[in-house]
C-alpha cells in the first residue's frame, strides 16, 4: 500500500507531537517536496467550505477547524492561508448526483457555517449570473497547499516528528516501522483514498472523485464555486480560487 504524507497525516502528526510524551514517525511513500499523480496535497485547491450536517461529529470538527485556520490567517502568513471572499452559486437546474449530494449542506440558501462569518449574506437577484437561482457570499480562507504543506512539515520537525519512506500492504505492518525500533503503540490511518485498498481497512465507502486543476496567471480575487448542472456533463462541479502568495 502506497501512502503520502499529506495535509491530514501531517496535521495529525503535529497535534500528537505536541504531547511531549509522544514519539511520532510519519510513514509514507511520498513526502513533502515529492510530486506524483497519487499525491493530492501538493496540487489541490483548498478553501474552507464545510460539507457536514448540523449536530454531527464532522460538524464539530469543521467548527474547530475554522478557529485554527482563522488564527493562522491572522497571525501566521508563512503558513500560506489568507482570507478571501467566497461566493457559492446554486443552479436553476441542479443535478442530483454524488457530487451534488456531498455539497448539499454547503449549498443551501443559508448554510449553518455562516453563523461564524459576520459578513455572510444571500445574493440579490441582480447579482446572480444567468442560470443561477441563488447564491451566498461570505469571507472564507483559501490555502496555498504548495506553501502550507512544507510549513506543516517544518512544524512537525520542530516538534521532533521523524519521517520515513515506506510501503505497506496491511495496516498492522506500519506498527513495526516506527523509527525508534520498537513497535508503535498507535497507528493512525491517514491514507485518504488509499484506505479503500489498504489491508485491514478496505473501506469501500471511500470513493475517488477525479478532478482537473489548471493554474492560470490572472488573479480573480475571489473564491467561486458552482455545483453540477442537469444541462452539462454529469457529476461535474467547478471552482475558482486565488492562492495566497501567488
């Protein structure tokens, strides 16, 4: 099983390493600085857009995530996080596909997360492009993953986290690859899409969504998102965002 030291894995390692009694090893085939089609974090467009339903465990995590990202955007420019106006549109003819379903909570007329954004407002009819039935505007946070990932890795190193390249076929094998030479007391599975094929996990509910990312020179100065349409290719949505620091 090939896995990568991505945003989720490095964030988990950093939080664990802040407990000084912890001895953390990050095991992955791909690490910060590597580029591969199977390593999503260096390429991804990233912004704060919750997709959870209210009163769920994921909802709690997303609320806590906003607090930390807001802190980074205000106090830590080296992390590559910045505030940016975000606009989400709902089409007049929405497609009832899997892409639409996971975005449903974020694309309602008044999503729950807008109670954390004091400038959140519904768009007026004269502000809507053709084909859109509604929209919402609020200040979000956009993350330049090409900066954020190295920053996370450096924070891990400062906390004593160790990095190791390795490939495993079963999750239990990871416990024997701790750089201390001893068997790890805890293994955190942060393999992302790899969880579908990883022995001992084989989570078939993990489904890939293939995306095409294009980096262009113009600066939109805003994050824009729109979901799938009944009139276009099935299960396709689109976003535009401006990364921090170019």
